[in-house]
C-alpha cells in the first residue's frame, strides 16, 4: 500500500461549505454561525504547538537526506540561542542557497575554462567573439581584420598549440 498523508483514509473537509466566503455571504443559520465560530477558534494553535519531536523527524527523513542536512542543522542549532529560532531558520535557508549558488558559479567557471571547444576535441562550448563595430568618424576608422591568411580562419587554436 502506498503511503499517504491521511493513512489510507479518504480525506474529509471539516470546513464544509462555509469555508468559501461566497457561501457565507448567502446567509448562515445561527447553528452554522456557532459552528463557524468554534471552527475558527479551533484553528488557533497553543503556545506549545507545533511540537518538534526528534524521533518523528528521524523516522520520516531518510539517512542520506539527514547526512547532507547535518552541517546546516548543526549551524542552526548553534546560532539559535544567540539570534532566535526564526532568524536561525532564515540563516540556515539562505546559507544553503548561497553555497549552492557559489558552487554553481565555480562549476560553470571550471567547465568553461577547461572544456573549451578547440581543435583537439569535438565537445565543449565554442565561444566566438565578434569584432567591435568601427563606424565612420570613430578613431582608427578603416579597422582592418587581424586575419590576413586563409589559415587564420577556423583555426580553433591550432596555430597557438605547442605541437
């Protein structure tokens, strides 16, 4: 049997038809008003809720996920007494995002630096830069190409190789 948030029992909406504002505006009986008042009162959590039960968290979180969450959970637990629970959760969240973003930047830099498309391989990113525009009236106007021989075109770094 597949896991479900309701434990296999069909979910029953306890809000009824009065959850929608349009239904409430159509008119409510005194019994429905009393029920609605009690329903809204029951939605308010006490100071002790929601409760964090470490055994429950350990049971529903797989070991691999607990392993890679361990560093930031440790940081959050250490800074929680100093800056508070809400701020510690934000620090943990944004620290993880910053680390992933930084790793992505470094991985991209590494890939583009060491996996260029040159004459030695077929794969990789080929970066082609265009010449800058030189219009009449600009300094050095008749800007000539730095390619003078046919072998200068499509060399893909062969002319600069030490071979």
